[in-house]
């Protein structure tokens, strides 16, 4: 594990928050044209730097609103940082938001092919792995039901089954193991364990310290967008608890 698969250097993510409420689109554009829109800057991520070696499993920990999910989206290429740079040397399987990449009006069958295309898989590949996806997700009876009628747990099953049909270089997971029943969560952890044993790199966000310690060797503690501690998972949690308990 001597090669950096992810390099994050002085990353900022700034959002401009409107200070005054506008009730209509017309009012918004009138203010915009007159230069009367006022914004305040909000940094979801501020000057964060760290590296991840190939094959490492790394957790992002911290309270709600600390910037964990925003940073994951930057690493996955969903968001572009305001400043700094992110380099990922490999393929990414992102499990960031339930239903991301799905058309909720389409059936699960249709969404398997759609989501596969989003991840870069062709139709022939999806045909070969279609039954494997269905069996893992345990959605045989609902395969021709529109996804908008699915529960969050069913959507999580489908998304996880598609994203993990091949061994990606980097698996990015944001709280998805908090959804669904215990049996499904255990099934996901077992598959993730096999991927990690085979050399996949994991970036993991969870509020469950037990899950983090089960899966990860290293942790990055974020607070108000800043990295407060980076290193061994037990040591980072110790610093986190000392500061927050």
C-alpha cells in the first residue's frame, strides 16, 4: 500500500447563501439585474488535505453538517471544489445518495440498465450480470414495478447491487448501511469485506462508530469543514470524543 490512489490538496468548497428571501423567480431576477441580491459565503469544506493509499479503508467522521458528504461528493466528481485539487487514480463506484442515477418513473428492470450506463457499463455487460443484481437485491417480485413505489431500503438494495457488481478501485459509501433491515446490512458488509480483501479502497461515511471500526483502519475527523485529526481510526475517535463528549 505504498501508492496514493487519492490525493486531496487544500480543498475548499464554498456555497453562496442568499441573505434575503425572494418569493418568486421574477423577484429573484429583478434583484439580480439591479445588483440587489445579497449573499453570504458558507464553506462546507475548508483547506482539507490528506492522501489515501491503494487498498486502505478510510472513514470520514464528525457531526451532521461537518462537511463529510460534501467532501465525498467532491472526491466522487459530483461536485467541483472551489479551490484546491483532488486526484483519483482509478475507477470509482459511488454509493452517495439513495436513488442517484435512477429515474423514479422507470421500473427496476429499466433502471438497472440506466444506472449501469451511468457507471460506464454497456448493455451486454448488464445482460450478463442482470440475474446476479436481482438475486442480491432480492427484488425478484418487484422487478417490473416503478422505483417511485419502492421503499428507501429497496432502493438501497438495488443501488448497492448495481454499484458492486464489479470490483472498482475505489468504493465510496455514504450512510447506505444505515438503510434497510439487518439482514441486508450484513449482506452489504460481507460484500464490502470481500472487495476490501481483494484490494478495493474504501471511503466510508457513517455515524456508527461500530461500523466504522469494523470496516476502516484510518479516519478523518471533520468539524465545520476542517480536518481536525487524521490517522489511526482508534486515535482519531479518541480525539473526537475528548473534544465533543
